[in-house]
C-alpha cells in the first residue's frame, strides 16, 4: 500500500505501523485518515507550523470542532488514540521530547452491551432454516456455522486459507489483529463438514488458497458475507443489528452463560486484554439472577 502523504513525519510513522508493528492495511488507513485530518486542520488554523509547536490546546481545538460536527465519543477516542501513538513514536525517535497529548483527556463513553442471538434462535438458524440451493447455499451455511462455532471476525474468515483447516486435529488456524495467529478448536461434525466443503469446491477455485469461494472460484468478499448473514439472521431474530459480529458476540455470550472460563474466552476471541472480554459477563449475571429468582424461596 502507498504510504506517501504531504506530511513527512506522518510517512515515517505509517511505515513503522506497516513494517514494524505489522498492522493491517485497514488499520493503517484509519490512522492515516485521522492524522491527515488533524494536520490539515492545524495547517488551516495556524498556517505554517513545526511539529514541536503542536500543543495540547491545538489538539483540543480540533477535537472541539469535531464534537461540534456531532462526531461520536467512540470516534473521538479513536482519533485521540491515533494522535497519542503518533506523538509517542516521535518521542521514541527523538524528534520530540514531550507529547502534546499529556494534557488531552479522552471523553467517557457509555459501554454498550453486545447484542447477541438467543441460543434457541441459533438452533433454529442452523437446524431448521432453508439455505439457498447448490454451492451458494452450502457456502453461506458453512460460513454462518464457522462464525458461531469459533467466534472469528469477518476479516479473519475472509482471509482464512484452506490449509489452515486441520480436520484430523479438529482445529483451525486464524490470523487475527496485529497478525497474531491463534488456533481455534472445532467439533468433529464441523470438521467433517469443512472437509466435505473443500472436496467439493468448484474446479474454477483450483489454485485459490482461500477456504471460502464463490461458485466462480473467487474468494468471498466482506460485503457479500455481511449481506447474506444479515438476511439469514433476519429470519430468526428481531435484533436491530444483524451482522457477522453479532454471531461473534453470540459465540462469546453463550460460552460465558454455560460456565466457560473468562480467560479461555479471551484467548478464543483473540482479545489482547481481559477488559475487552469482560463485557460478556453481564449476561452471565443476568442468568444467575434468573436462576436465583426461580430457585430461592426469598427471591
């Protein structure tokens, strides 16, 4: 990917993200967009400026303008994170001695509880729902099964290679955020279904390493996956949000509700910190309340 922008300090930072941190193209683009937007604003407000002249006041002025444009707290926090990483990099390479972000605080945002599909609705989806005929339907059903069985992200599934599936060991290897690999267990039944899927792949897919392909042998595209997942989920749930990530949330929530260890769920999801996984404990607490209400005479 091209890393050239008209801001020289930014180019070096983006190269660092690509070649040393090994971030995905999507993540690097997000950093680039945030920082170019910031530098464009500073240039328009303060004419010419040097990097060491950037102050916390300048940053807060930019953030205030974004807030006036009704940017969400989550988006603001992401932009603050981009700036913090950029200025930390400048300190590490000796271009700066102090970060202007030291006086910038991130806005507090209310944590939204993850939406998930009820277990009986998942059962309805996988056992009773009719999928499309032929290869298209086979692919769509396998994709949905794998999302729910492993909790993998959309990007992980799209990038998953056929040789990442080990039918004998009943496991699948995925490449997560930050190019971190993890091994996910799958059931014997799903392993056999995947073996069958691989054996029946269309001849046009010969030489294509991706696990999931279209009828024409082309790798699945994220937009197509999002569209058919939304369609099938709409058949079994009234949730407002119907996406591959909802299946990931459902995977994690159902594990927690059935007594899975929090650290184990963290590893399965590929989270870098336990805090990201703890959002799923709310459903466990709700289930405990339900059990208490039914079983305790003083409830």
